C-alpha cells in the first residue's frame, strides 16, 4: 500500500515534469519553487526506499508504525538542518560550529533510533549489521540532503542578489553620467560669468569664483576615494568666503592652516574636514548671529595630521532649528573614518554651554 502511494506520487511528478509551463514556473530562477521541488522529490524518494526496506522487515501494519516512528524523528532533524543550522551557522561563515552541530545531530539521532527502535519493534536487532547500516545511512541522508539544499538556496539567493546589484550599478552609472551633464554645463557657465563680471563687480566675481570651486569639488572630487588635504582646505576656505561675502559684516572666522608640502601629498576621504566645518557653521549660525565664531587649525607631526575646529553655539540655531544635524553628520563621518582608518584615527569632542570643540587626529 505504501509502495503504491509513493508510486502514484512519482508518476504525478513525472507527469508534471513534462508540463513546460509548470517546470518553467518552478525552475525559472525563483528559488522557492526550486527548493520546494527538491524537498518533494527527496521525500518521495526517501519514503519509497524506506517503505521497501521496512516492508522487508515487517507486515504492512508494523511497517507503517515503524515508518511513522522514523519520520517522527527525522522530519524535525531535517527541518532543523535546513531552517536553523545552515542559515545561522553556514551562511554566517561559522563553519566550525556548523560541522560540530551537524555531527552532534547525526550521533544523537542515530543513538535514539538504535536504543529505542529495537525495544519497540522486535524485528530490529541492535547487533544486526544491516540494521546499523540502514540507520547510519538514513540519518546521513536526512542531515546531508537538507544541508545541501540550504546551501544551494543560499548560493542561489546570493547569485540573484549579485546579478540584481550588477544591473542596478550599470543603471546607476548611466544615471550618474547623465547627471554630470548639467553640473558640467553650469560649472563652465559660472566661469564665463566670472570672467565677464570681474572688471565691473569684484565682490560678485569673487562670489561666483568660490561657488564655481565648490561646484567643481562636488561634481568631480567627491566621487574619489581620497583627495589631497590641500583640496579639502581649499573647499573650506571657499565656503568660508561665500559666507563672508554673503554677510554685510566681517565674520569671526579664523583659519590657521600650517603651510606644508604635505598638504598636497597626504590624502584623506572627501568631505572629512568639510563636514566638521559645515556643522560648525550651522550650529554657530555663522552669518546670522553677530556673536558667531569659528576657529580652525591644521598641523602635522612626524606621524599624524591634526585638524582642530571650535565654534560657538548659537541660541538662534538651537531655538529655530532643533534638529539632529550635528549628530547625524558626525555618525556618518565616524563610519567613513572607521572604514578607511580603523584604529589609526582618533576624534575627540568637547562641549559646554556656549562652545563646541572637535579634534581629529589621523595617523599617516
């Protein structure tokens, strides 16, 4: 009877295999369909073989009971391997733990069957070599097959994600190329306006020049992995001049950058210092608060480069825009520094009621 049921299922699967639409649905790269098909085929084959073996030991009633006992042990083992051990250990590259747990599961499941089955079913004899081989083989299959299926599922998902990311990257590269057209056009246009306005309005020309430098930086430099410190300082100076030109009064903005040839040699990720300067401008309300003050300094030692920046904290800024801009900016900056330098950098911050100070030290 059991053999007949499995034979019917097998014929049904073979019939479906010739149905192109069904097989396309299952095997078109949609991993749930592929894995489900593997589960069904395995359990049909496994049940069919086990049914044949059990019928050779027992009559049909006892064979059915022995099959139910075996499945009651092996279905949880199968699911544990597929849903727990592979995702939590193999996929996380914890291979040692994965091998230990699968080996332990094999030994424990074998021991349970060897100790319990002979007590329940007299046809099974613990000392029988055929019985022991059957148990070891079944338990090996129950652990090996779901492990392979889980790993193949993991590999298939990873490949699909990689393929999707590759396609997305190509699309992003195309969009980036398109987006560069307008900034490049505006950059050239600003240079032309600067040339025409230089003779008639020096302050406006200087404003255009600084804006042009910042556009050049954000269009071309920011995409690079690292840039010379010199370029970063130029952008800070350009942004400072823009705020200076925008205001009708002289701003309390001090930039003490050590003259050194190393500024053109040593490189850092783009916007590292500029982010600190922008935060200082925002929280000091530079240009809107008459008491606002920012002081920056850069110096080199034998093995480090040190950037210091301090700024006043404006009550206007706090009351008018109580956002988390500084916190978010520093968090992103710390992520960049951690990725680029690891333990080779140190950033210290100090804050009191009316001022904020940051010192960033990078080993070079």
